[in-house]
């Protein structure tokens, strides 16, 4: 099995491990409130049905405190993960730029300026987004899944078993669609890079283009690149549309 390229980010993650650890601790606190709030909602519904205003008011005060603590944990999770991911992006961008400065002139004779500019801006930003989503979205979702499944077993283990049969099939479907979307996303990024390179090349030499009356030729090149980018993005959106239908059918 081919090793993921994301392992190459480990040297950039290590300096931010303390910040990421604090963010994950906030995530654990935030996730721990899910079953507590569900239990509290059930108790409040019982008191409301019984007309027990005194106990209902007391639980409402407890719920307010819980929401306050949960909100503080969520803020810590969001702010700390944003700080860590942006710092990683900064370090990676600076190191990549410094590496470009050390390359020979022969490399720049063949490399396209627009492509390099895109790699230093958009591509590195996407890496930061991937890191942020992994620790900010994926990890909390896994923790929430564990907590919710545990609470479901506590409430009704038969229903939990039924969900456990459907969940692996949904996971396989989502994984298959995700792999396809990743392929189309890479192709779309490559097309955007080509389009950016073309724009940089043409706009920097616009005087020569007009001097040789090559406007129609350059417009044709631009239309071709833009059309290829549109096709790749359309294929990705079509895969998303199919995914929503298929996964929605299996969703309990």
C-alpha cells in the first residue's frame, strides 16, 4: 500500500503539538457534554409534563451553565486549531519559498511562474485547511460517534445493533465516493494551476500579444483551459449529487 503524502507534514506538526493537544482537550470537554445535555433534555421534558416548575427552573439554570462551559470549550477548540494550522501554513510557505530561492536558473527556465505562484498560495492554503479539518472536524466527529453510540447502547441496545449493521455500509460508500472526489479535486487543482500559469504568461506579455495581433489565439487557449477546468469541476459536483442520493437512501 502506498504511504500517504500527509506523513511528510509531521515535521511541521511537531512544533504545534502543544497547541493541538490543548485544542483536543477542549474537544474532549465539548464532546462530553453531548450525553449530559441529552439526559438533561429528557429530565426537563419529564418535569414539563408533570408541571413541576421548581425543578424545571433548577434544571434550566444547570443547562445554562453547561451551555456556557460547552461554548467556552468550543471556542478553545476553534481558536487553538486555527492558530496551529495557520502557523503550520506559514512555516511551510516560508520554507517552500526559501527552497525556490536556492534552485538553479535551469529550473526556472522550464517551470511556469503561474504554477509556482499557485503552489505557494492556494495549494499550501489547502494543506492548512486539511490539517484544520482533520483535528477540528474529523477527530471531534469520531469522539462524538463513540459517545453517541455508548449512549445509544445505554438507552436501547437493539436499536444500536440495527444502526451498527447500516453504519459500515454507509462508511464504505462514503469512502468510495470520497476517493473519487479526491481524484477530481486533484485534477481540478491541476487545471486551475494551468489556468493561473496561462494568465500570468499572457498578461505579463500582453504588449507582444497585441503587437502580433494574437488576441484571438490567446482567447482560444484561455477558453480551452477554462472549459477543461469546468468539466473536471462538473464531474466532481455530479459525484457529490450521486453521493447524497445513495447515502441518503441508507441513512436511518
